[in-house]
C-alpha cells in the first residue's frame, strides 16, 4: 500500500479535565504545539493525492477550526479523531490514519 503523508502543526490551548491526580496540572488550560501526521491511502505511484494540495487544505481547516485564542476542552485524541473524519470526507473511500502529538513528544494514532 502507498500512503500520502502530510505533516503540519498548529498552536492550541486545551485541558484534560479528567487527568489523574499525579498529572493534575493537565486539568488546567495549557498551551501546546500540536504536530499532525496524516496518512491518506494512494491508489498507485501516480499520486492521486497531491501532497501540497492536501497539506494546504488541512492547514486551512486547522486554522478555521482551532484558534490559539480559545480554550478547548478535549484531548489530542479528540483532535486526531476530528482530523481523520474531515480527511475521510474529503477523500471518500480512502483509508486514513492520523497521528497527533503534543510538542512533538507524546501523542496518539487513530486508524
């Protein structure tokens, strides 16, 4: 299988209000740079998903959806699920995987 891989990042304030007490500071709003790696299934080496166009579309969506001036009450898992849903809508019938990390360290993969 061939994948188009799109990488980008954006700033967001969020919190995890159900964080365990050991990391209770995560219950307060805090800033991260969220790194996004999105994999979109390609038909073949003819590149039916053009990387730059896909990245521009994803960055436009992120800018319209996640403002660095708003506090969001959800996790990087929720961010990955949202992005995956958008890409599946844009590229109907294609397999999509999305990896989102906080500050390019810890994160999640949604398949």
